[in-house]
C-alpha cells in the first residue's frame, strides 16, 4: 500500500503542499491560515491515515512539539480543568502536552523537570512547589521557555499568569461585610506559597480596612499533608472553640469541602448558623444546599494566556527571553451560603 505523502494530502484537500506542511507542523496561526482550511487539512490527513514522523520532524527542526506541564495535583478540579484547557490550546499550535504532579514536593518537582528535559520538551508550564527557586532559575539561565501558572516565585524573574489573589479575597470579604457578617474566620493551608500568602493578606487587609481587631485564634492553617478526618476535626474544633463566628472564608475549594463536612457533623445550618465562602469554585458548590458562594478563577483564561506566552517564547529568536507578568481578575459567585 502506497504511503500517503504531504503532496497527496494537499491534492485531496485542494490546497498547496506548503499549506499542509504549515498546518501539520502547528504553524497555521503564524502563517495566517484560516481555521476552516486548517480543520479541512487535519480532517483529510486523519482520514487518509497520515501521521507525521515526529522523530524526523524533531531532528529536522530541533523541536519535539511537546510541552511539559507540572502542576500541584492533577486530581484537583482546578488543575484538571487547567490541564484540559492547556492541552486543547496547545493542540491548536500543533503541540502535545505531558503533564505530571509535584504534590507540592520540591524534590519531586526537580525530578519531573529532569525527566521532561530528557524528553526534550520545547517549553515548561509550571505550578512551582515551595523551594523550587533554584530549579526554575536554572531553566531561565539556560534560556528555556518557561511560564509559571497559579503562583510565582518573587526571587525568580520569569513569566507568570495568575489571578490577583489579594484583590479577590478583599472582594469576598466586602461581600460578607455588606451582608452584615463581622466575625469571620479564615481557613487556609499551612504552605509556603505566594498565592496563599496573598489570600491571607487580602483577609487581613479587609479586617484592617473595617477597623476590626485581628483575632489570630480564628485563623486556622491546616497542614498540606493532612489526613481528611484530621482536617475535618480541626475545622470543627475552630467552630466549637469560637462560637462567636458568623462566617468562614476558605482559602481553597478542597478546604471548603472539608469544612462543609465539619459543619454537617456539628449539625449547623448554612447560612443561619454559619455563612460560608470559598476561594475557587467547584461543581459541588452549585448543588450543595443552599449553594456555596465562591471566588471563581478564570481557569480557561489563565490556561490560554499561559500557552500564548509560552508559544511566543518557543518561537522567539532572541538570545534572552522576555518576561511577562499577567494578573487576571477573579469573579465573585454569590449563592445561598452568604
């Protein structure tokens, strides 16, 4: 059986061979090829059973057409949605994505970077674990395309995309104040990462702006490596030890889900006994009575912007890659819990 060539694909699709080559090498956007033509070429190639020889392409172009995605936990809904969108967006540029999780372990993060480097990925999208500064800095010094997502490293000059965490929490706190809540507890994770520090800063700043005296007893920091039952008990203890609380602000959606279990165990009613708001939305929050108010991150926008920045770096011919810092705005979703 005759092997299908680019020329054959071009004839079947009714376009030039160069157009087919650009599309199959992920350069349709760069060469301003219309989405209609791009889809037709891809469909014709797929139906004809044509698959580019990736090894040959890599040897010829010096590119593997592969990106490495390192996140905190691919099982977390936020990171799962992020990964799905990144994969779809990268495909539009002709790239595949290899993704993996650090579980916020710097040693594992270092191993994953080494593994992806051995696989000769063209660029890295990374949610850095605490103490990964040296590993990220090494990639920057080697002029490797790198974009950080969800968080950044203050000591490393590298492109990043995330939401304005401080502003988002301030918005959520303002909503609680407007609803008459004053005794607001804050539940966060005990982890040395910038976005958690910024969320706590947003909480503290909001209290200060309202002239409310800080009570450290109503700030709960749960270890990242917590056991589920242990975390549920810690949140329940916070509520039992501080009966004056009229609202809880959870710094992540997985903490909020644990908090809902704690509240249920104590047979407390939402929002009659305790109001609840969570940073990061979740499908559960839409259906859990009476609906949980949340701060919704623009996950798709984060993913698309991060991929776009990385593609700019991958296509750059500059001897030193430029740095771009992007902060997006989160959205307050008001439901029955407040």
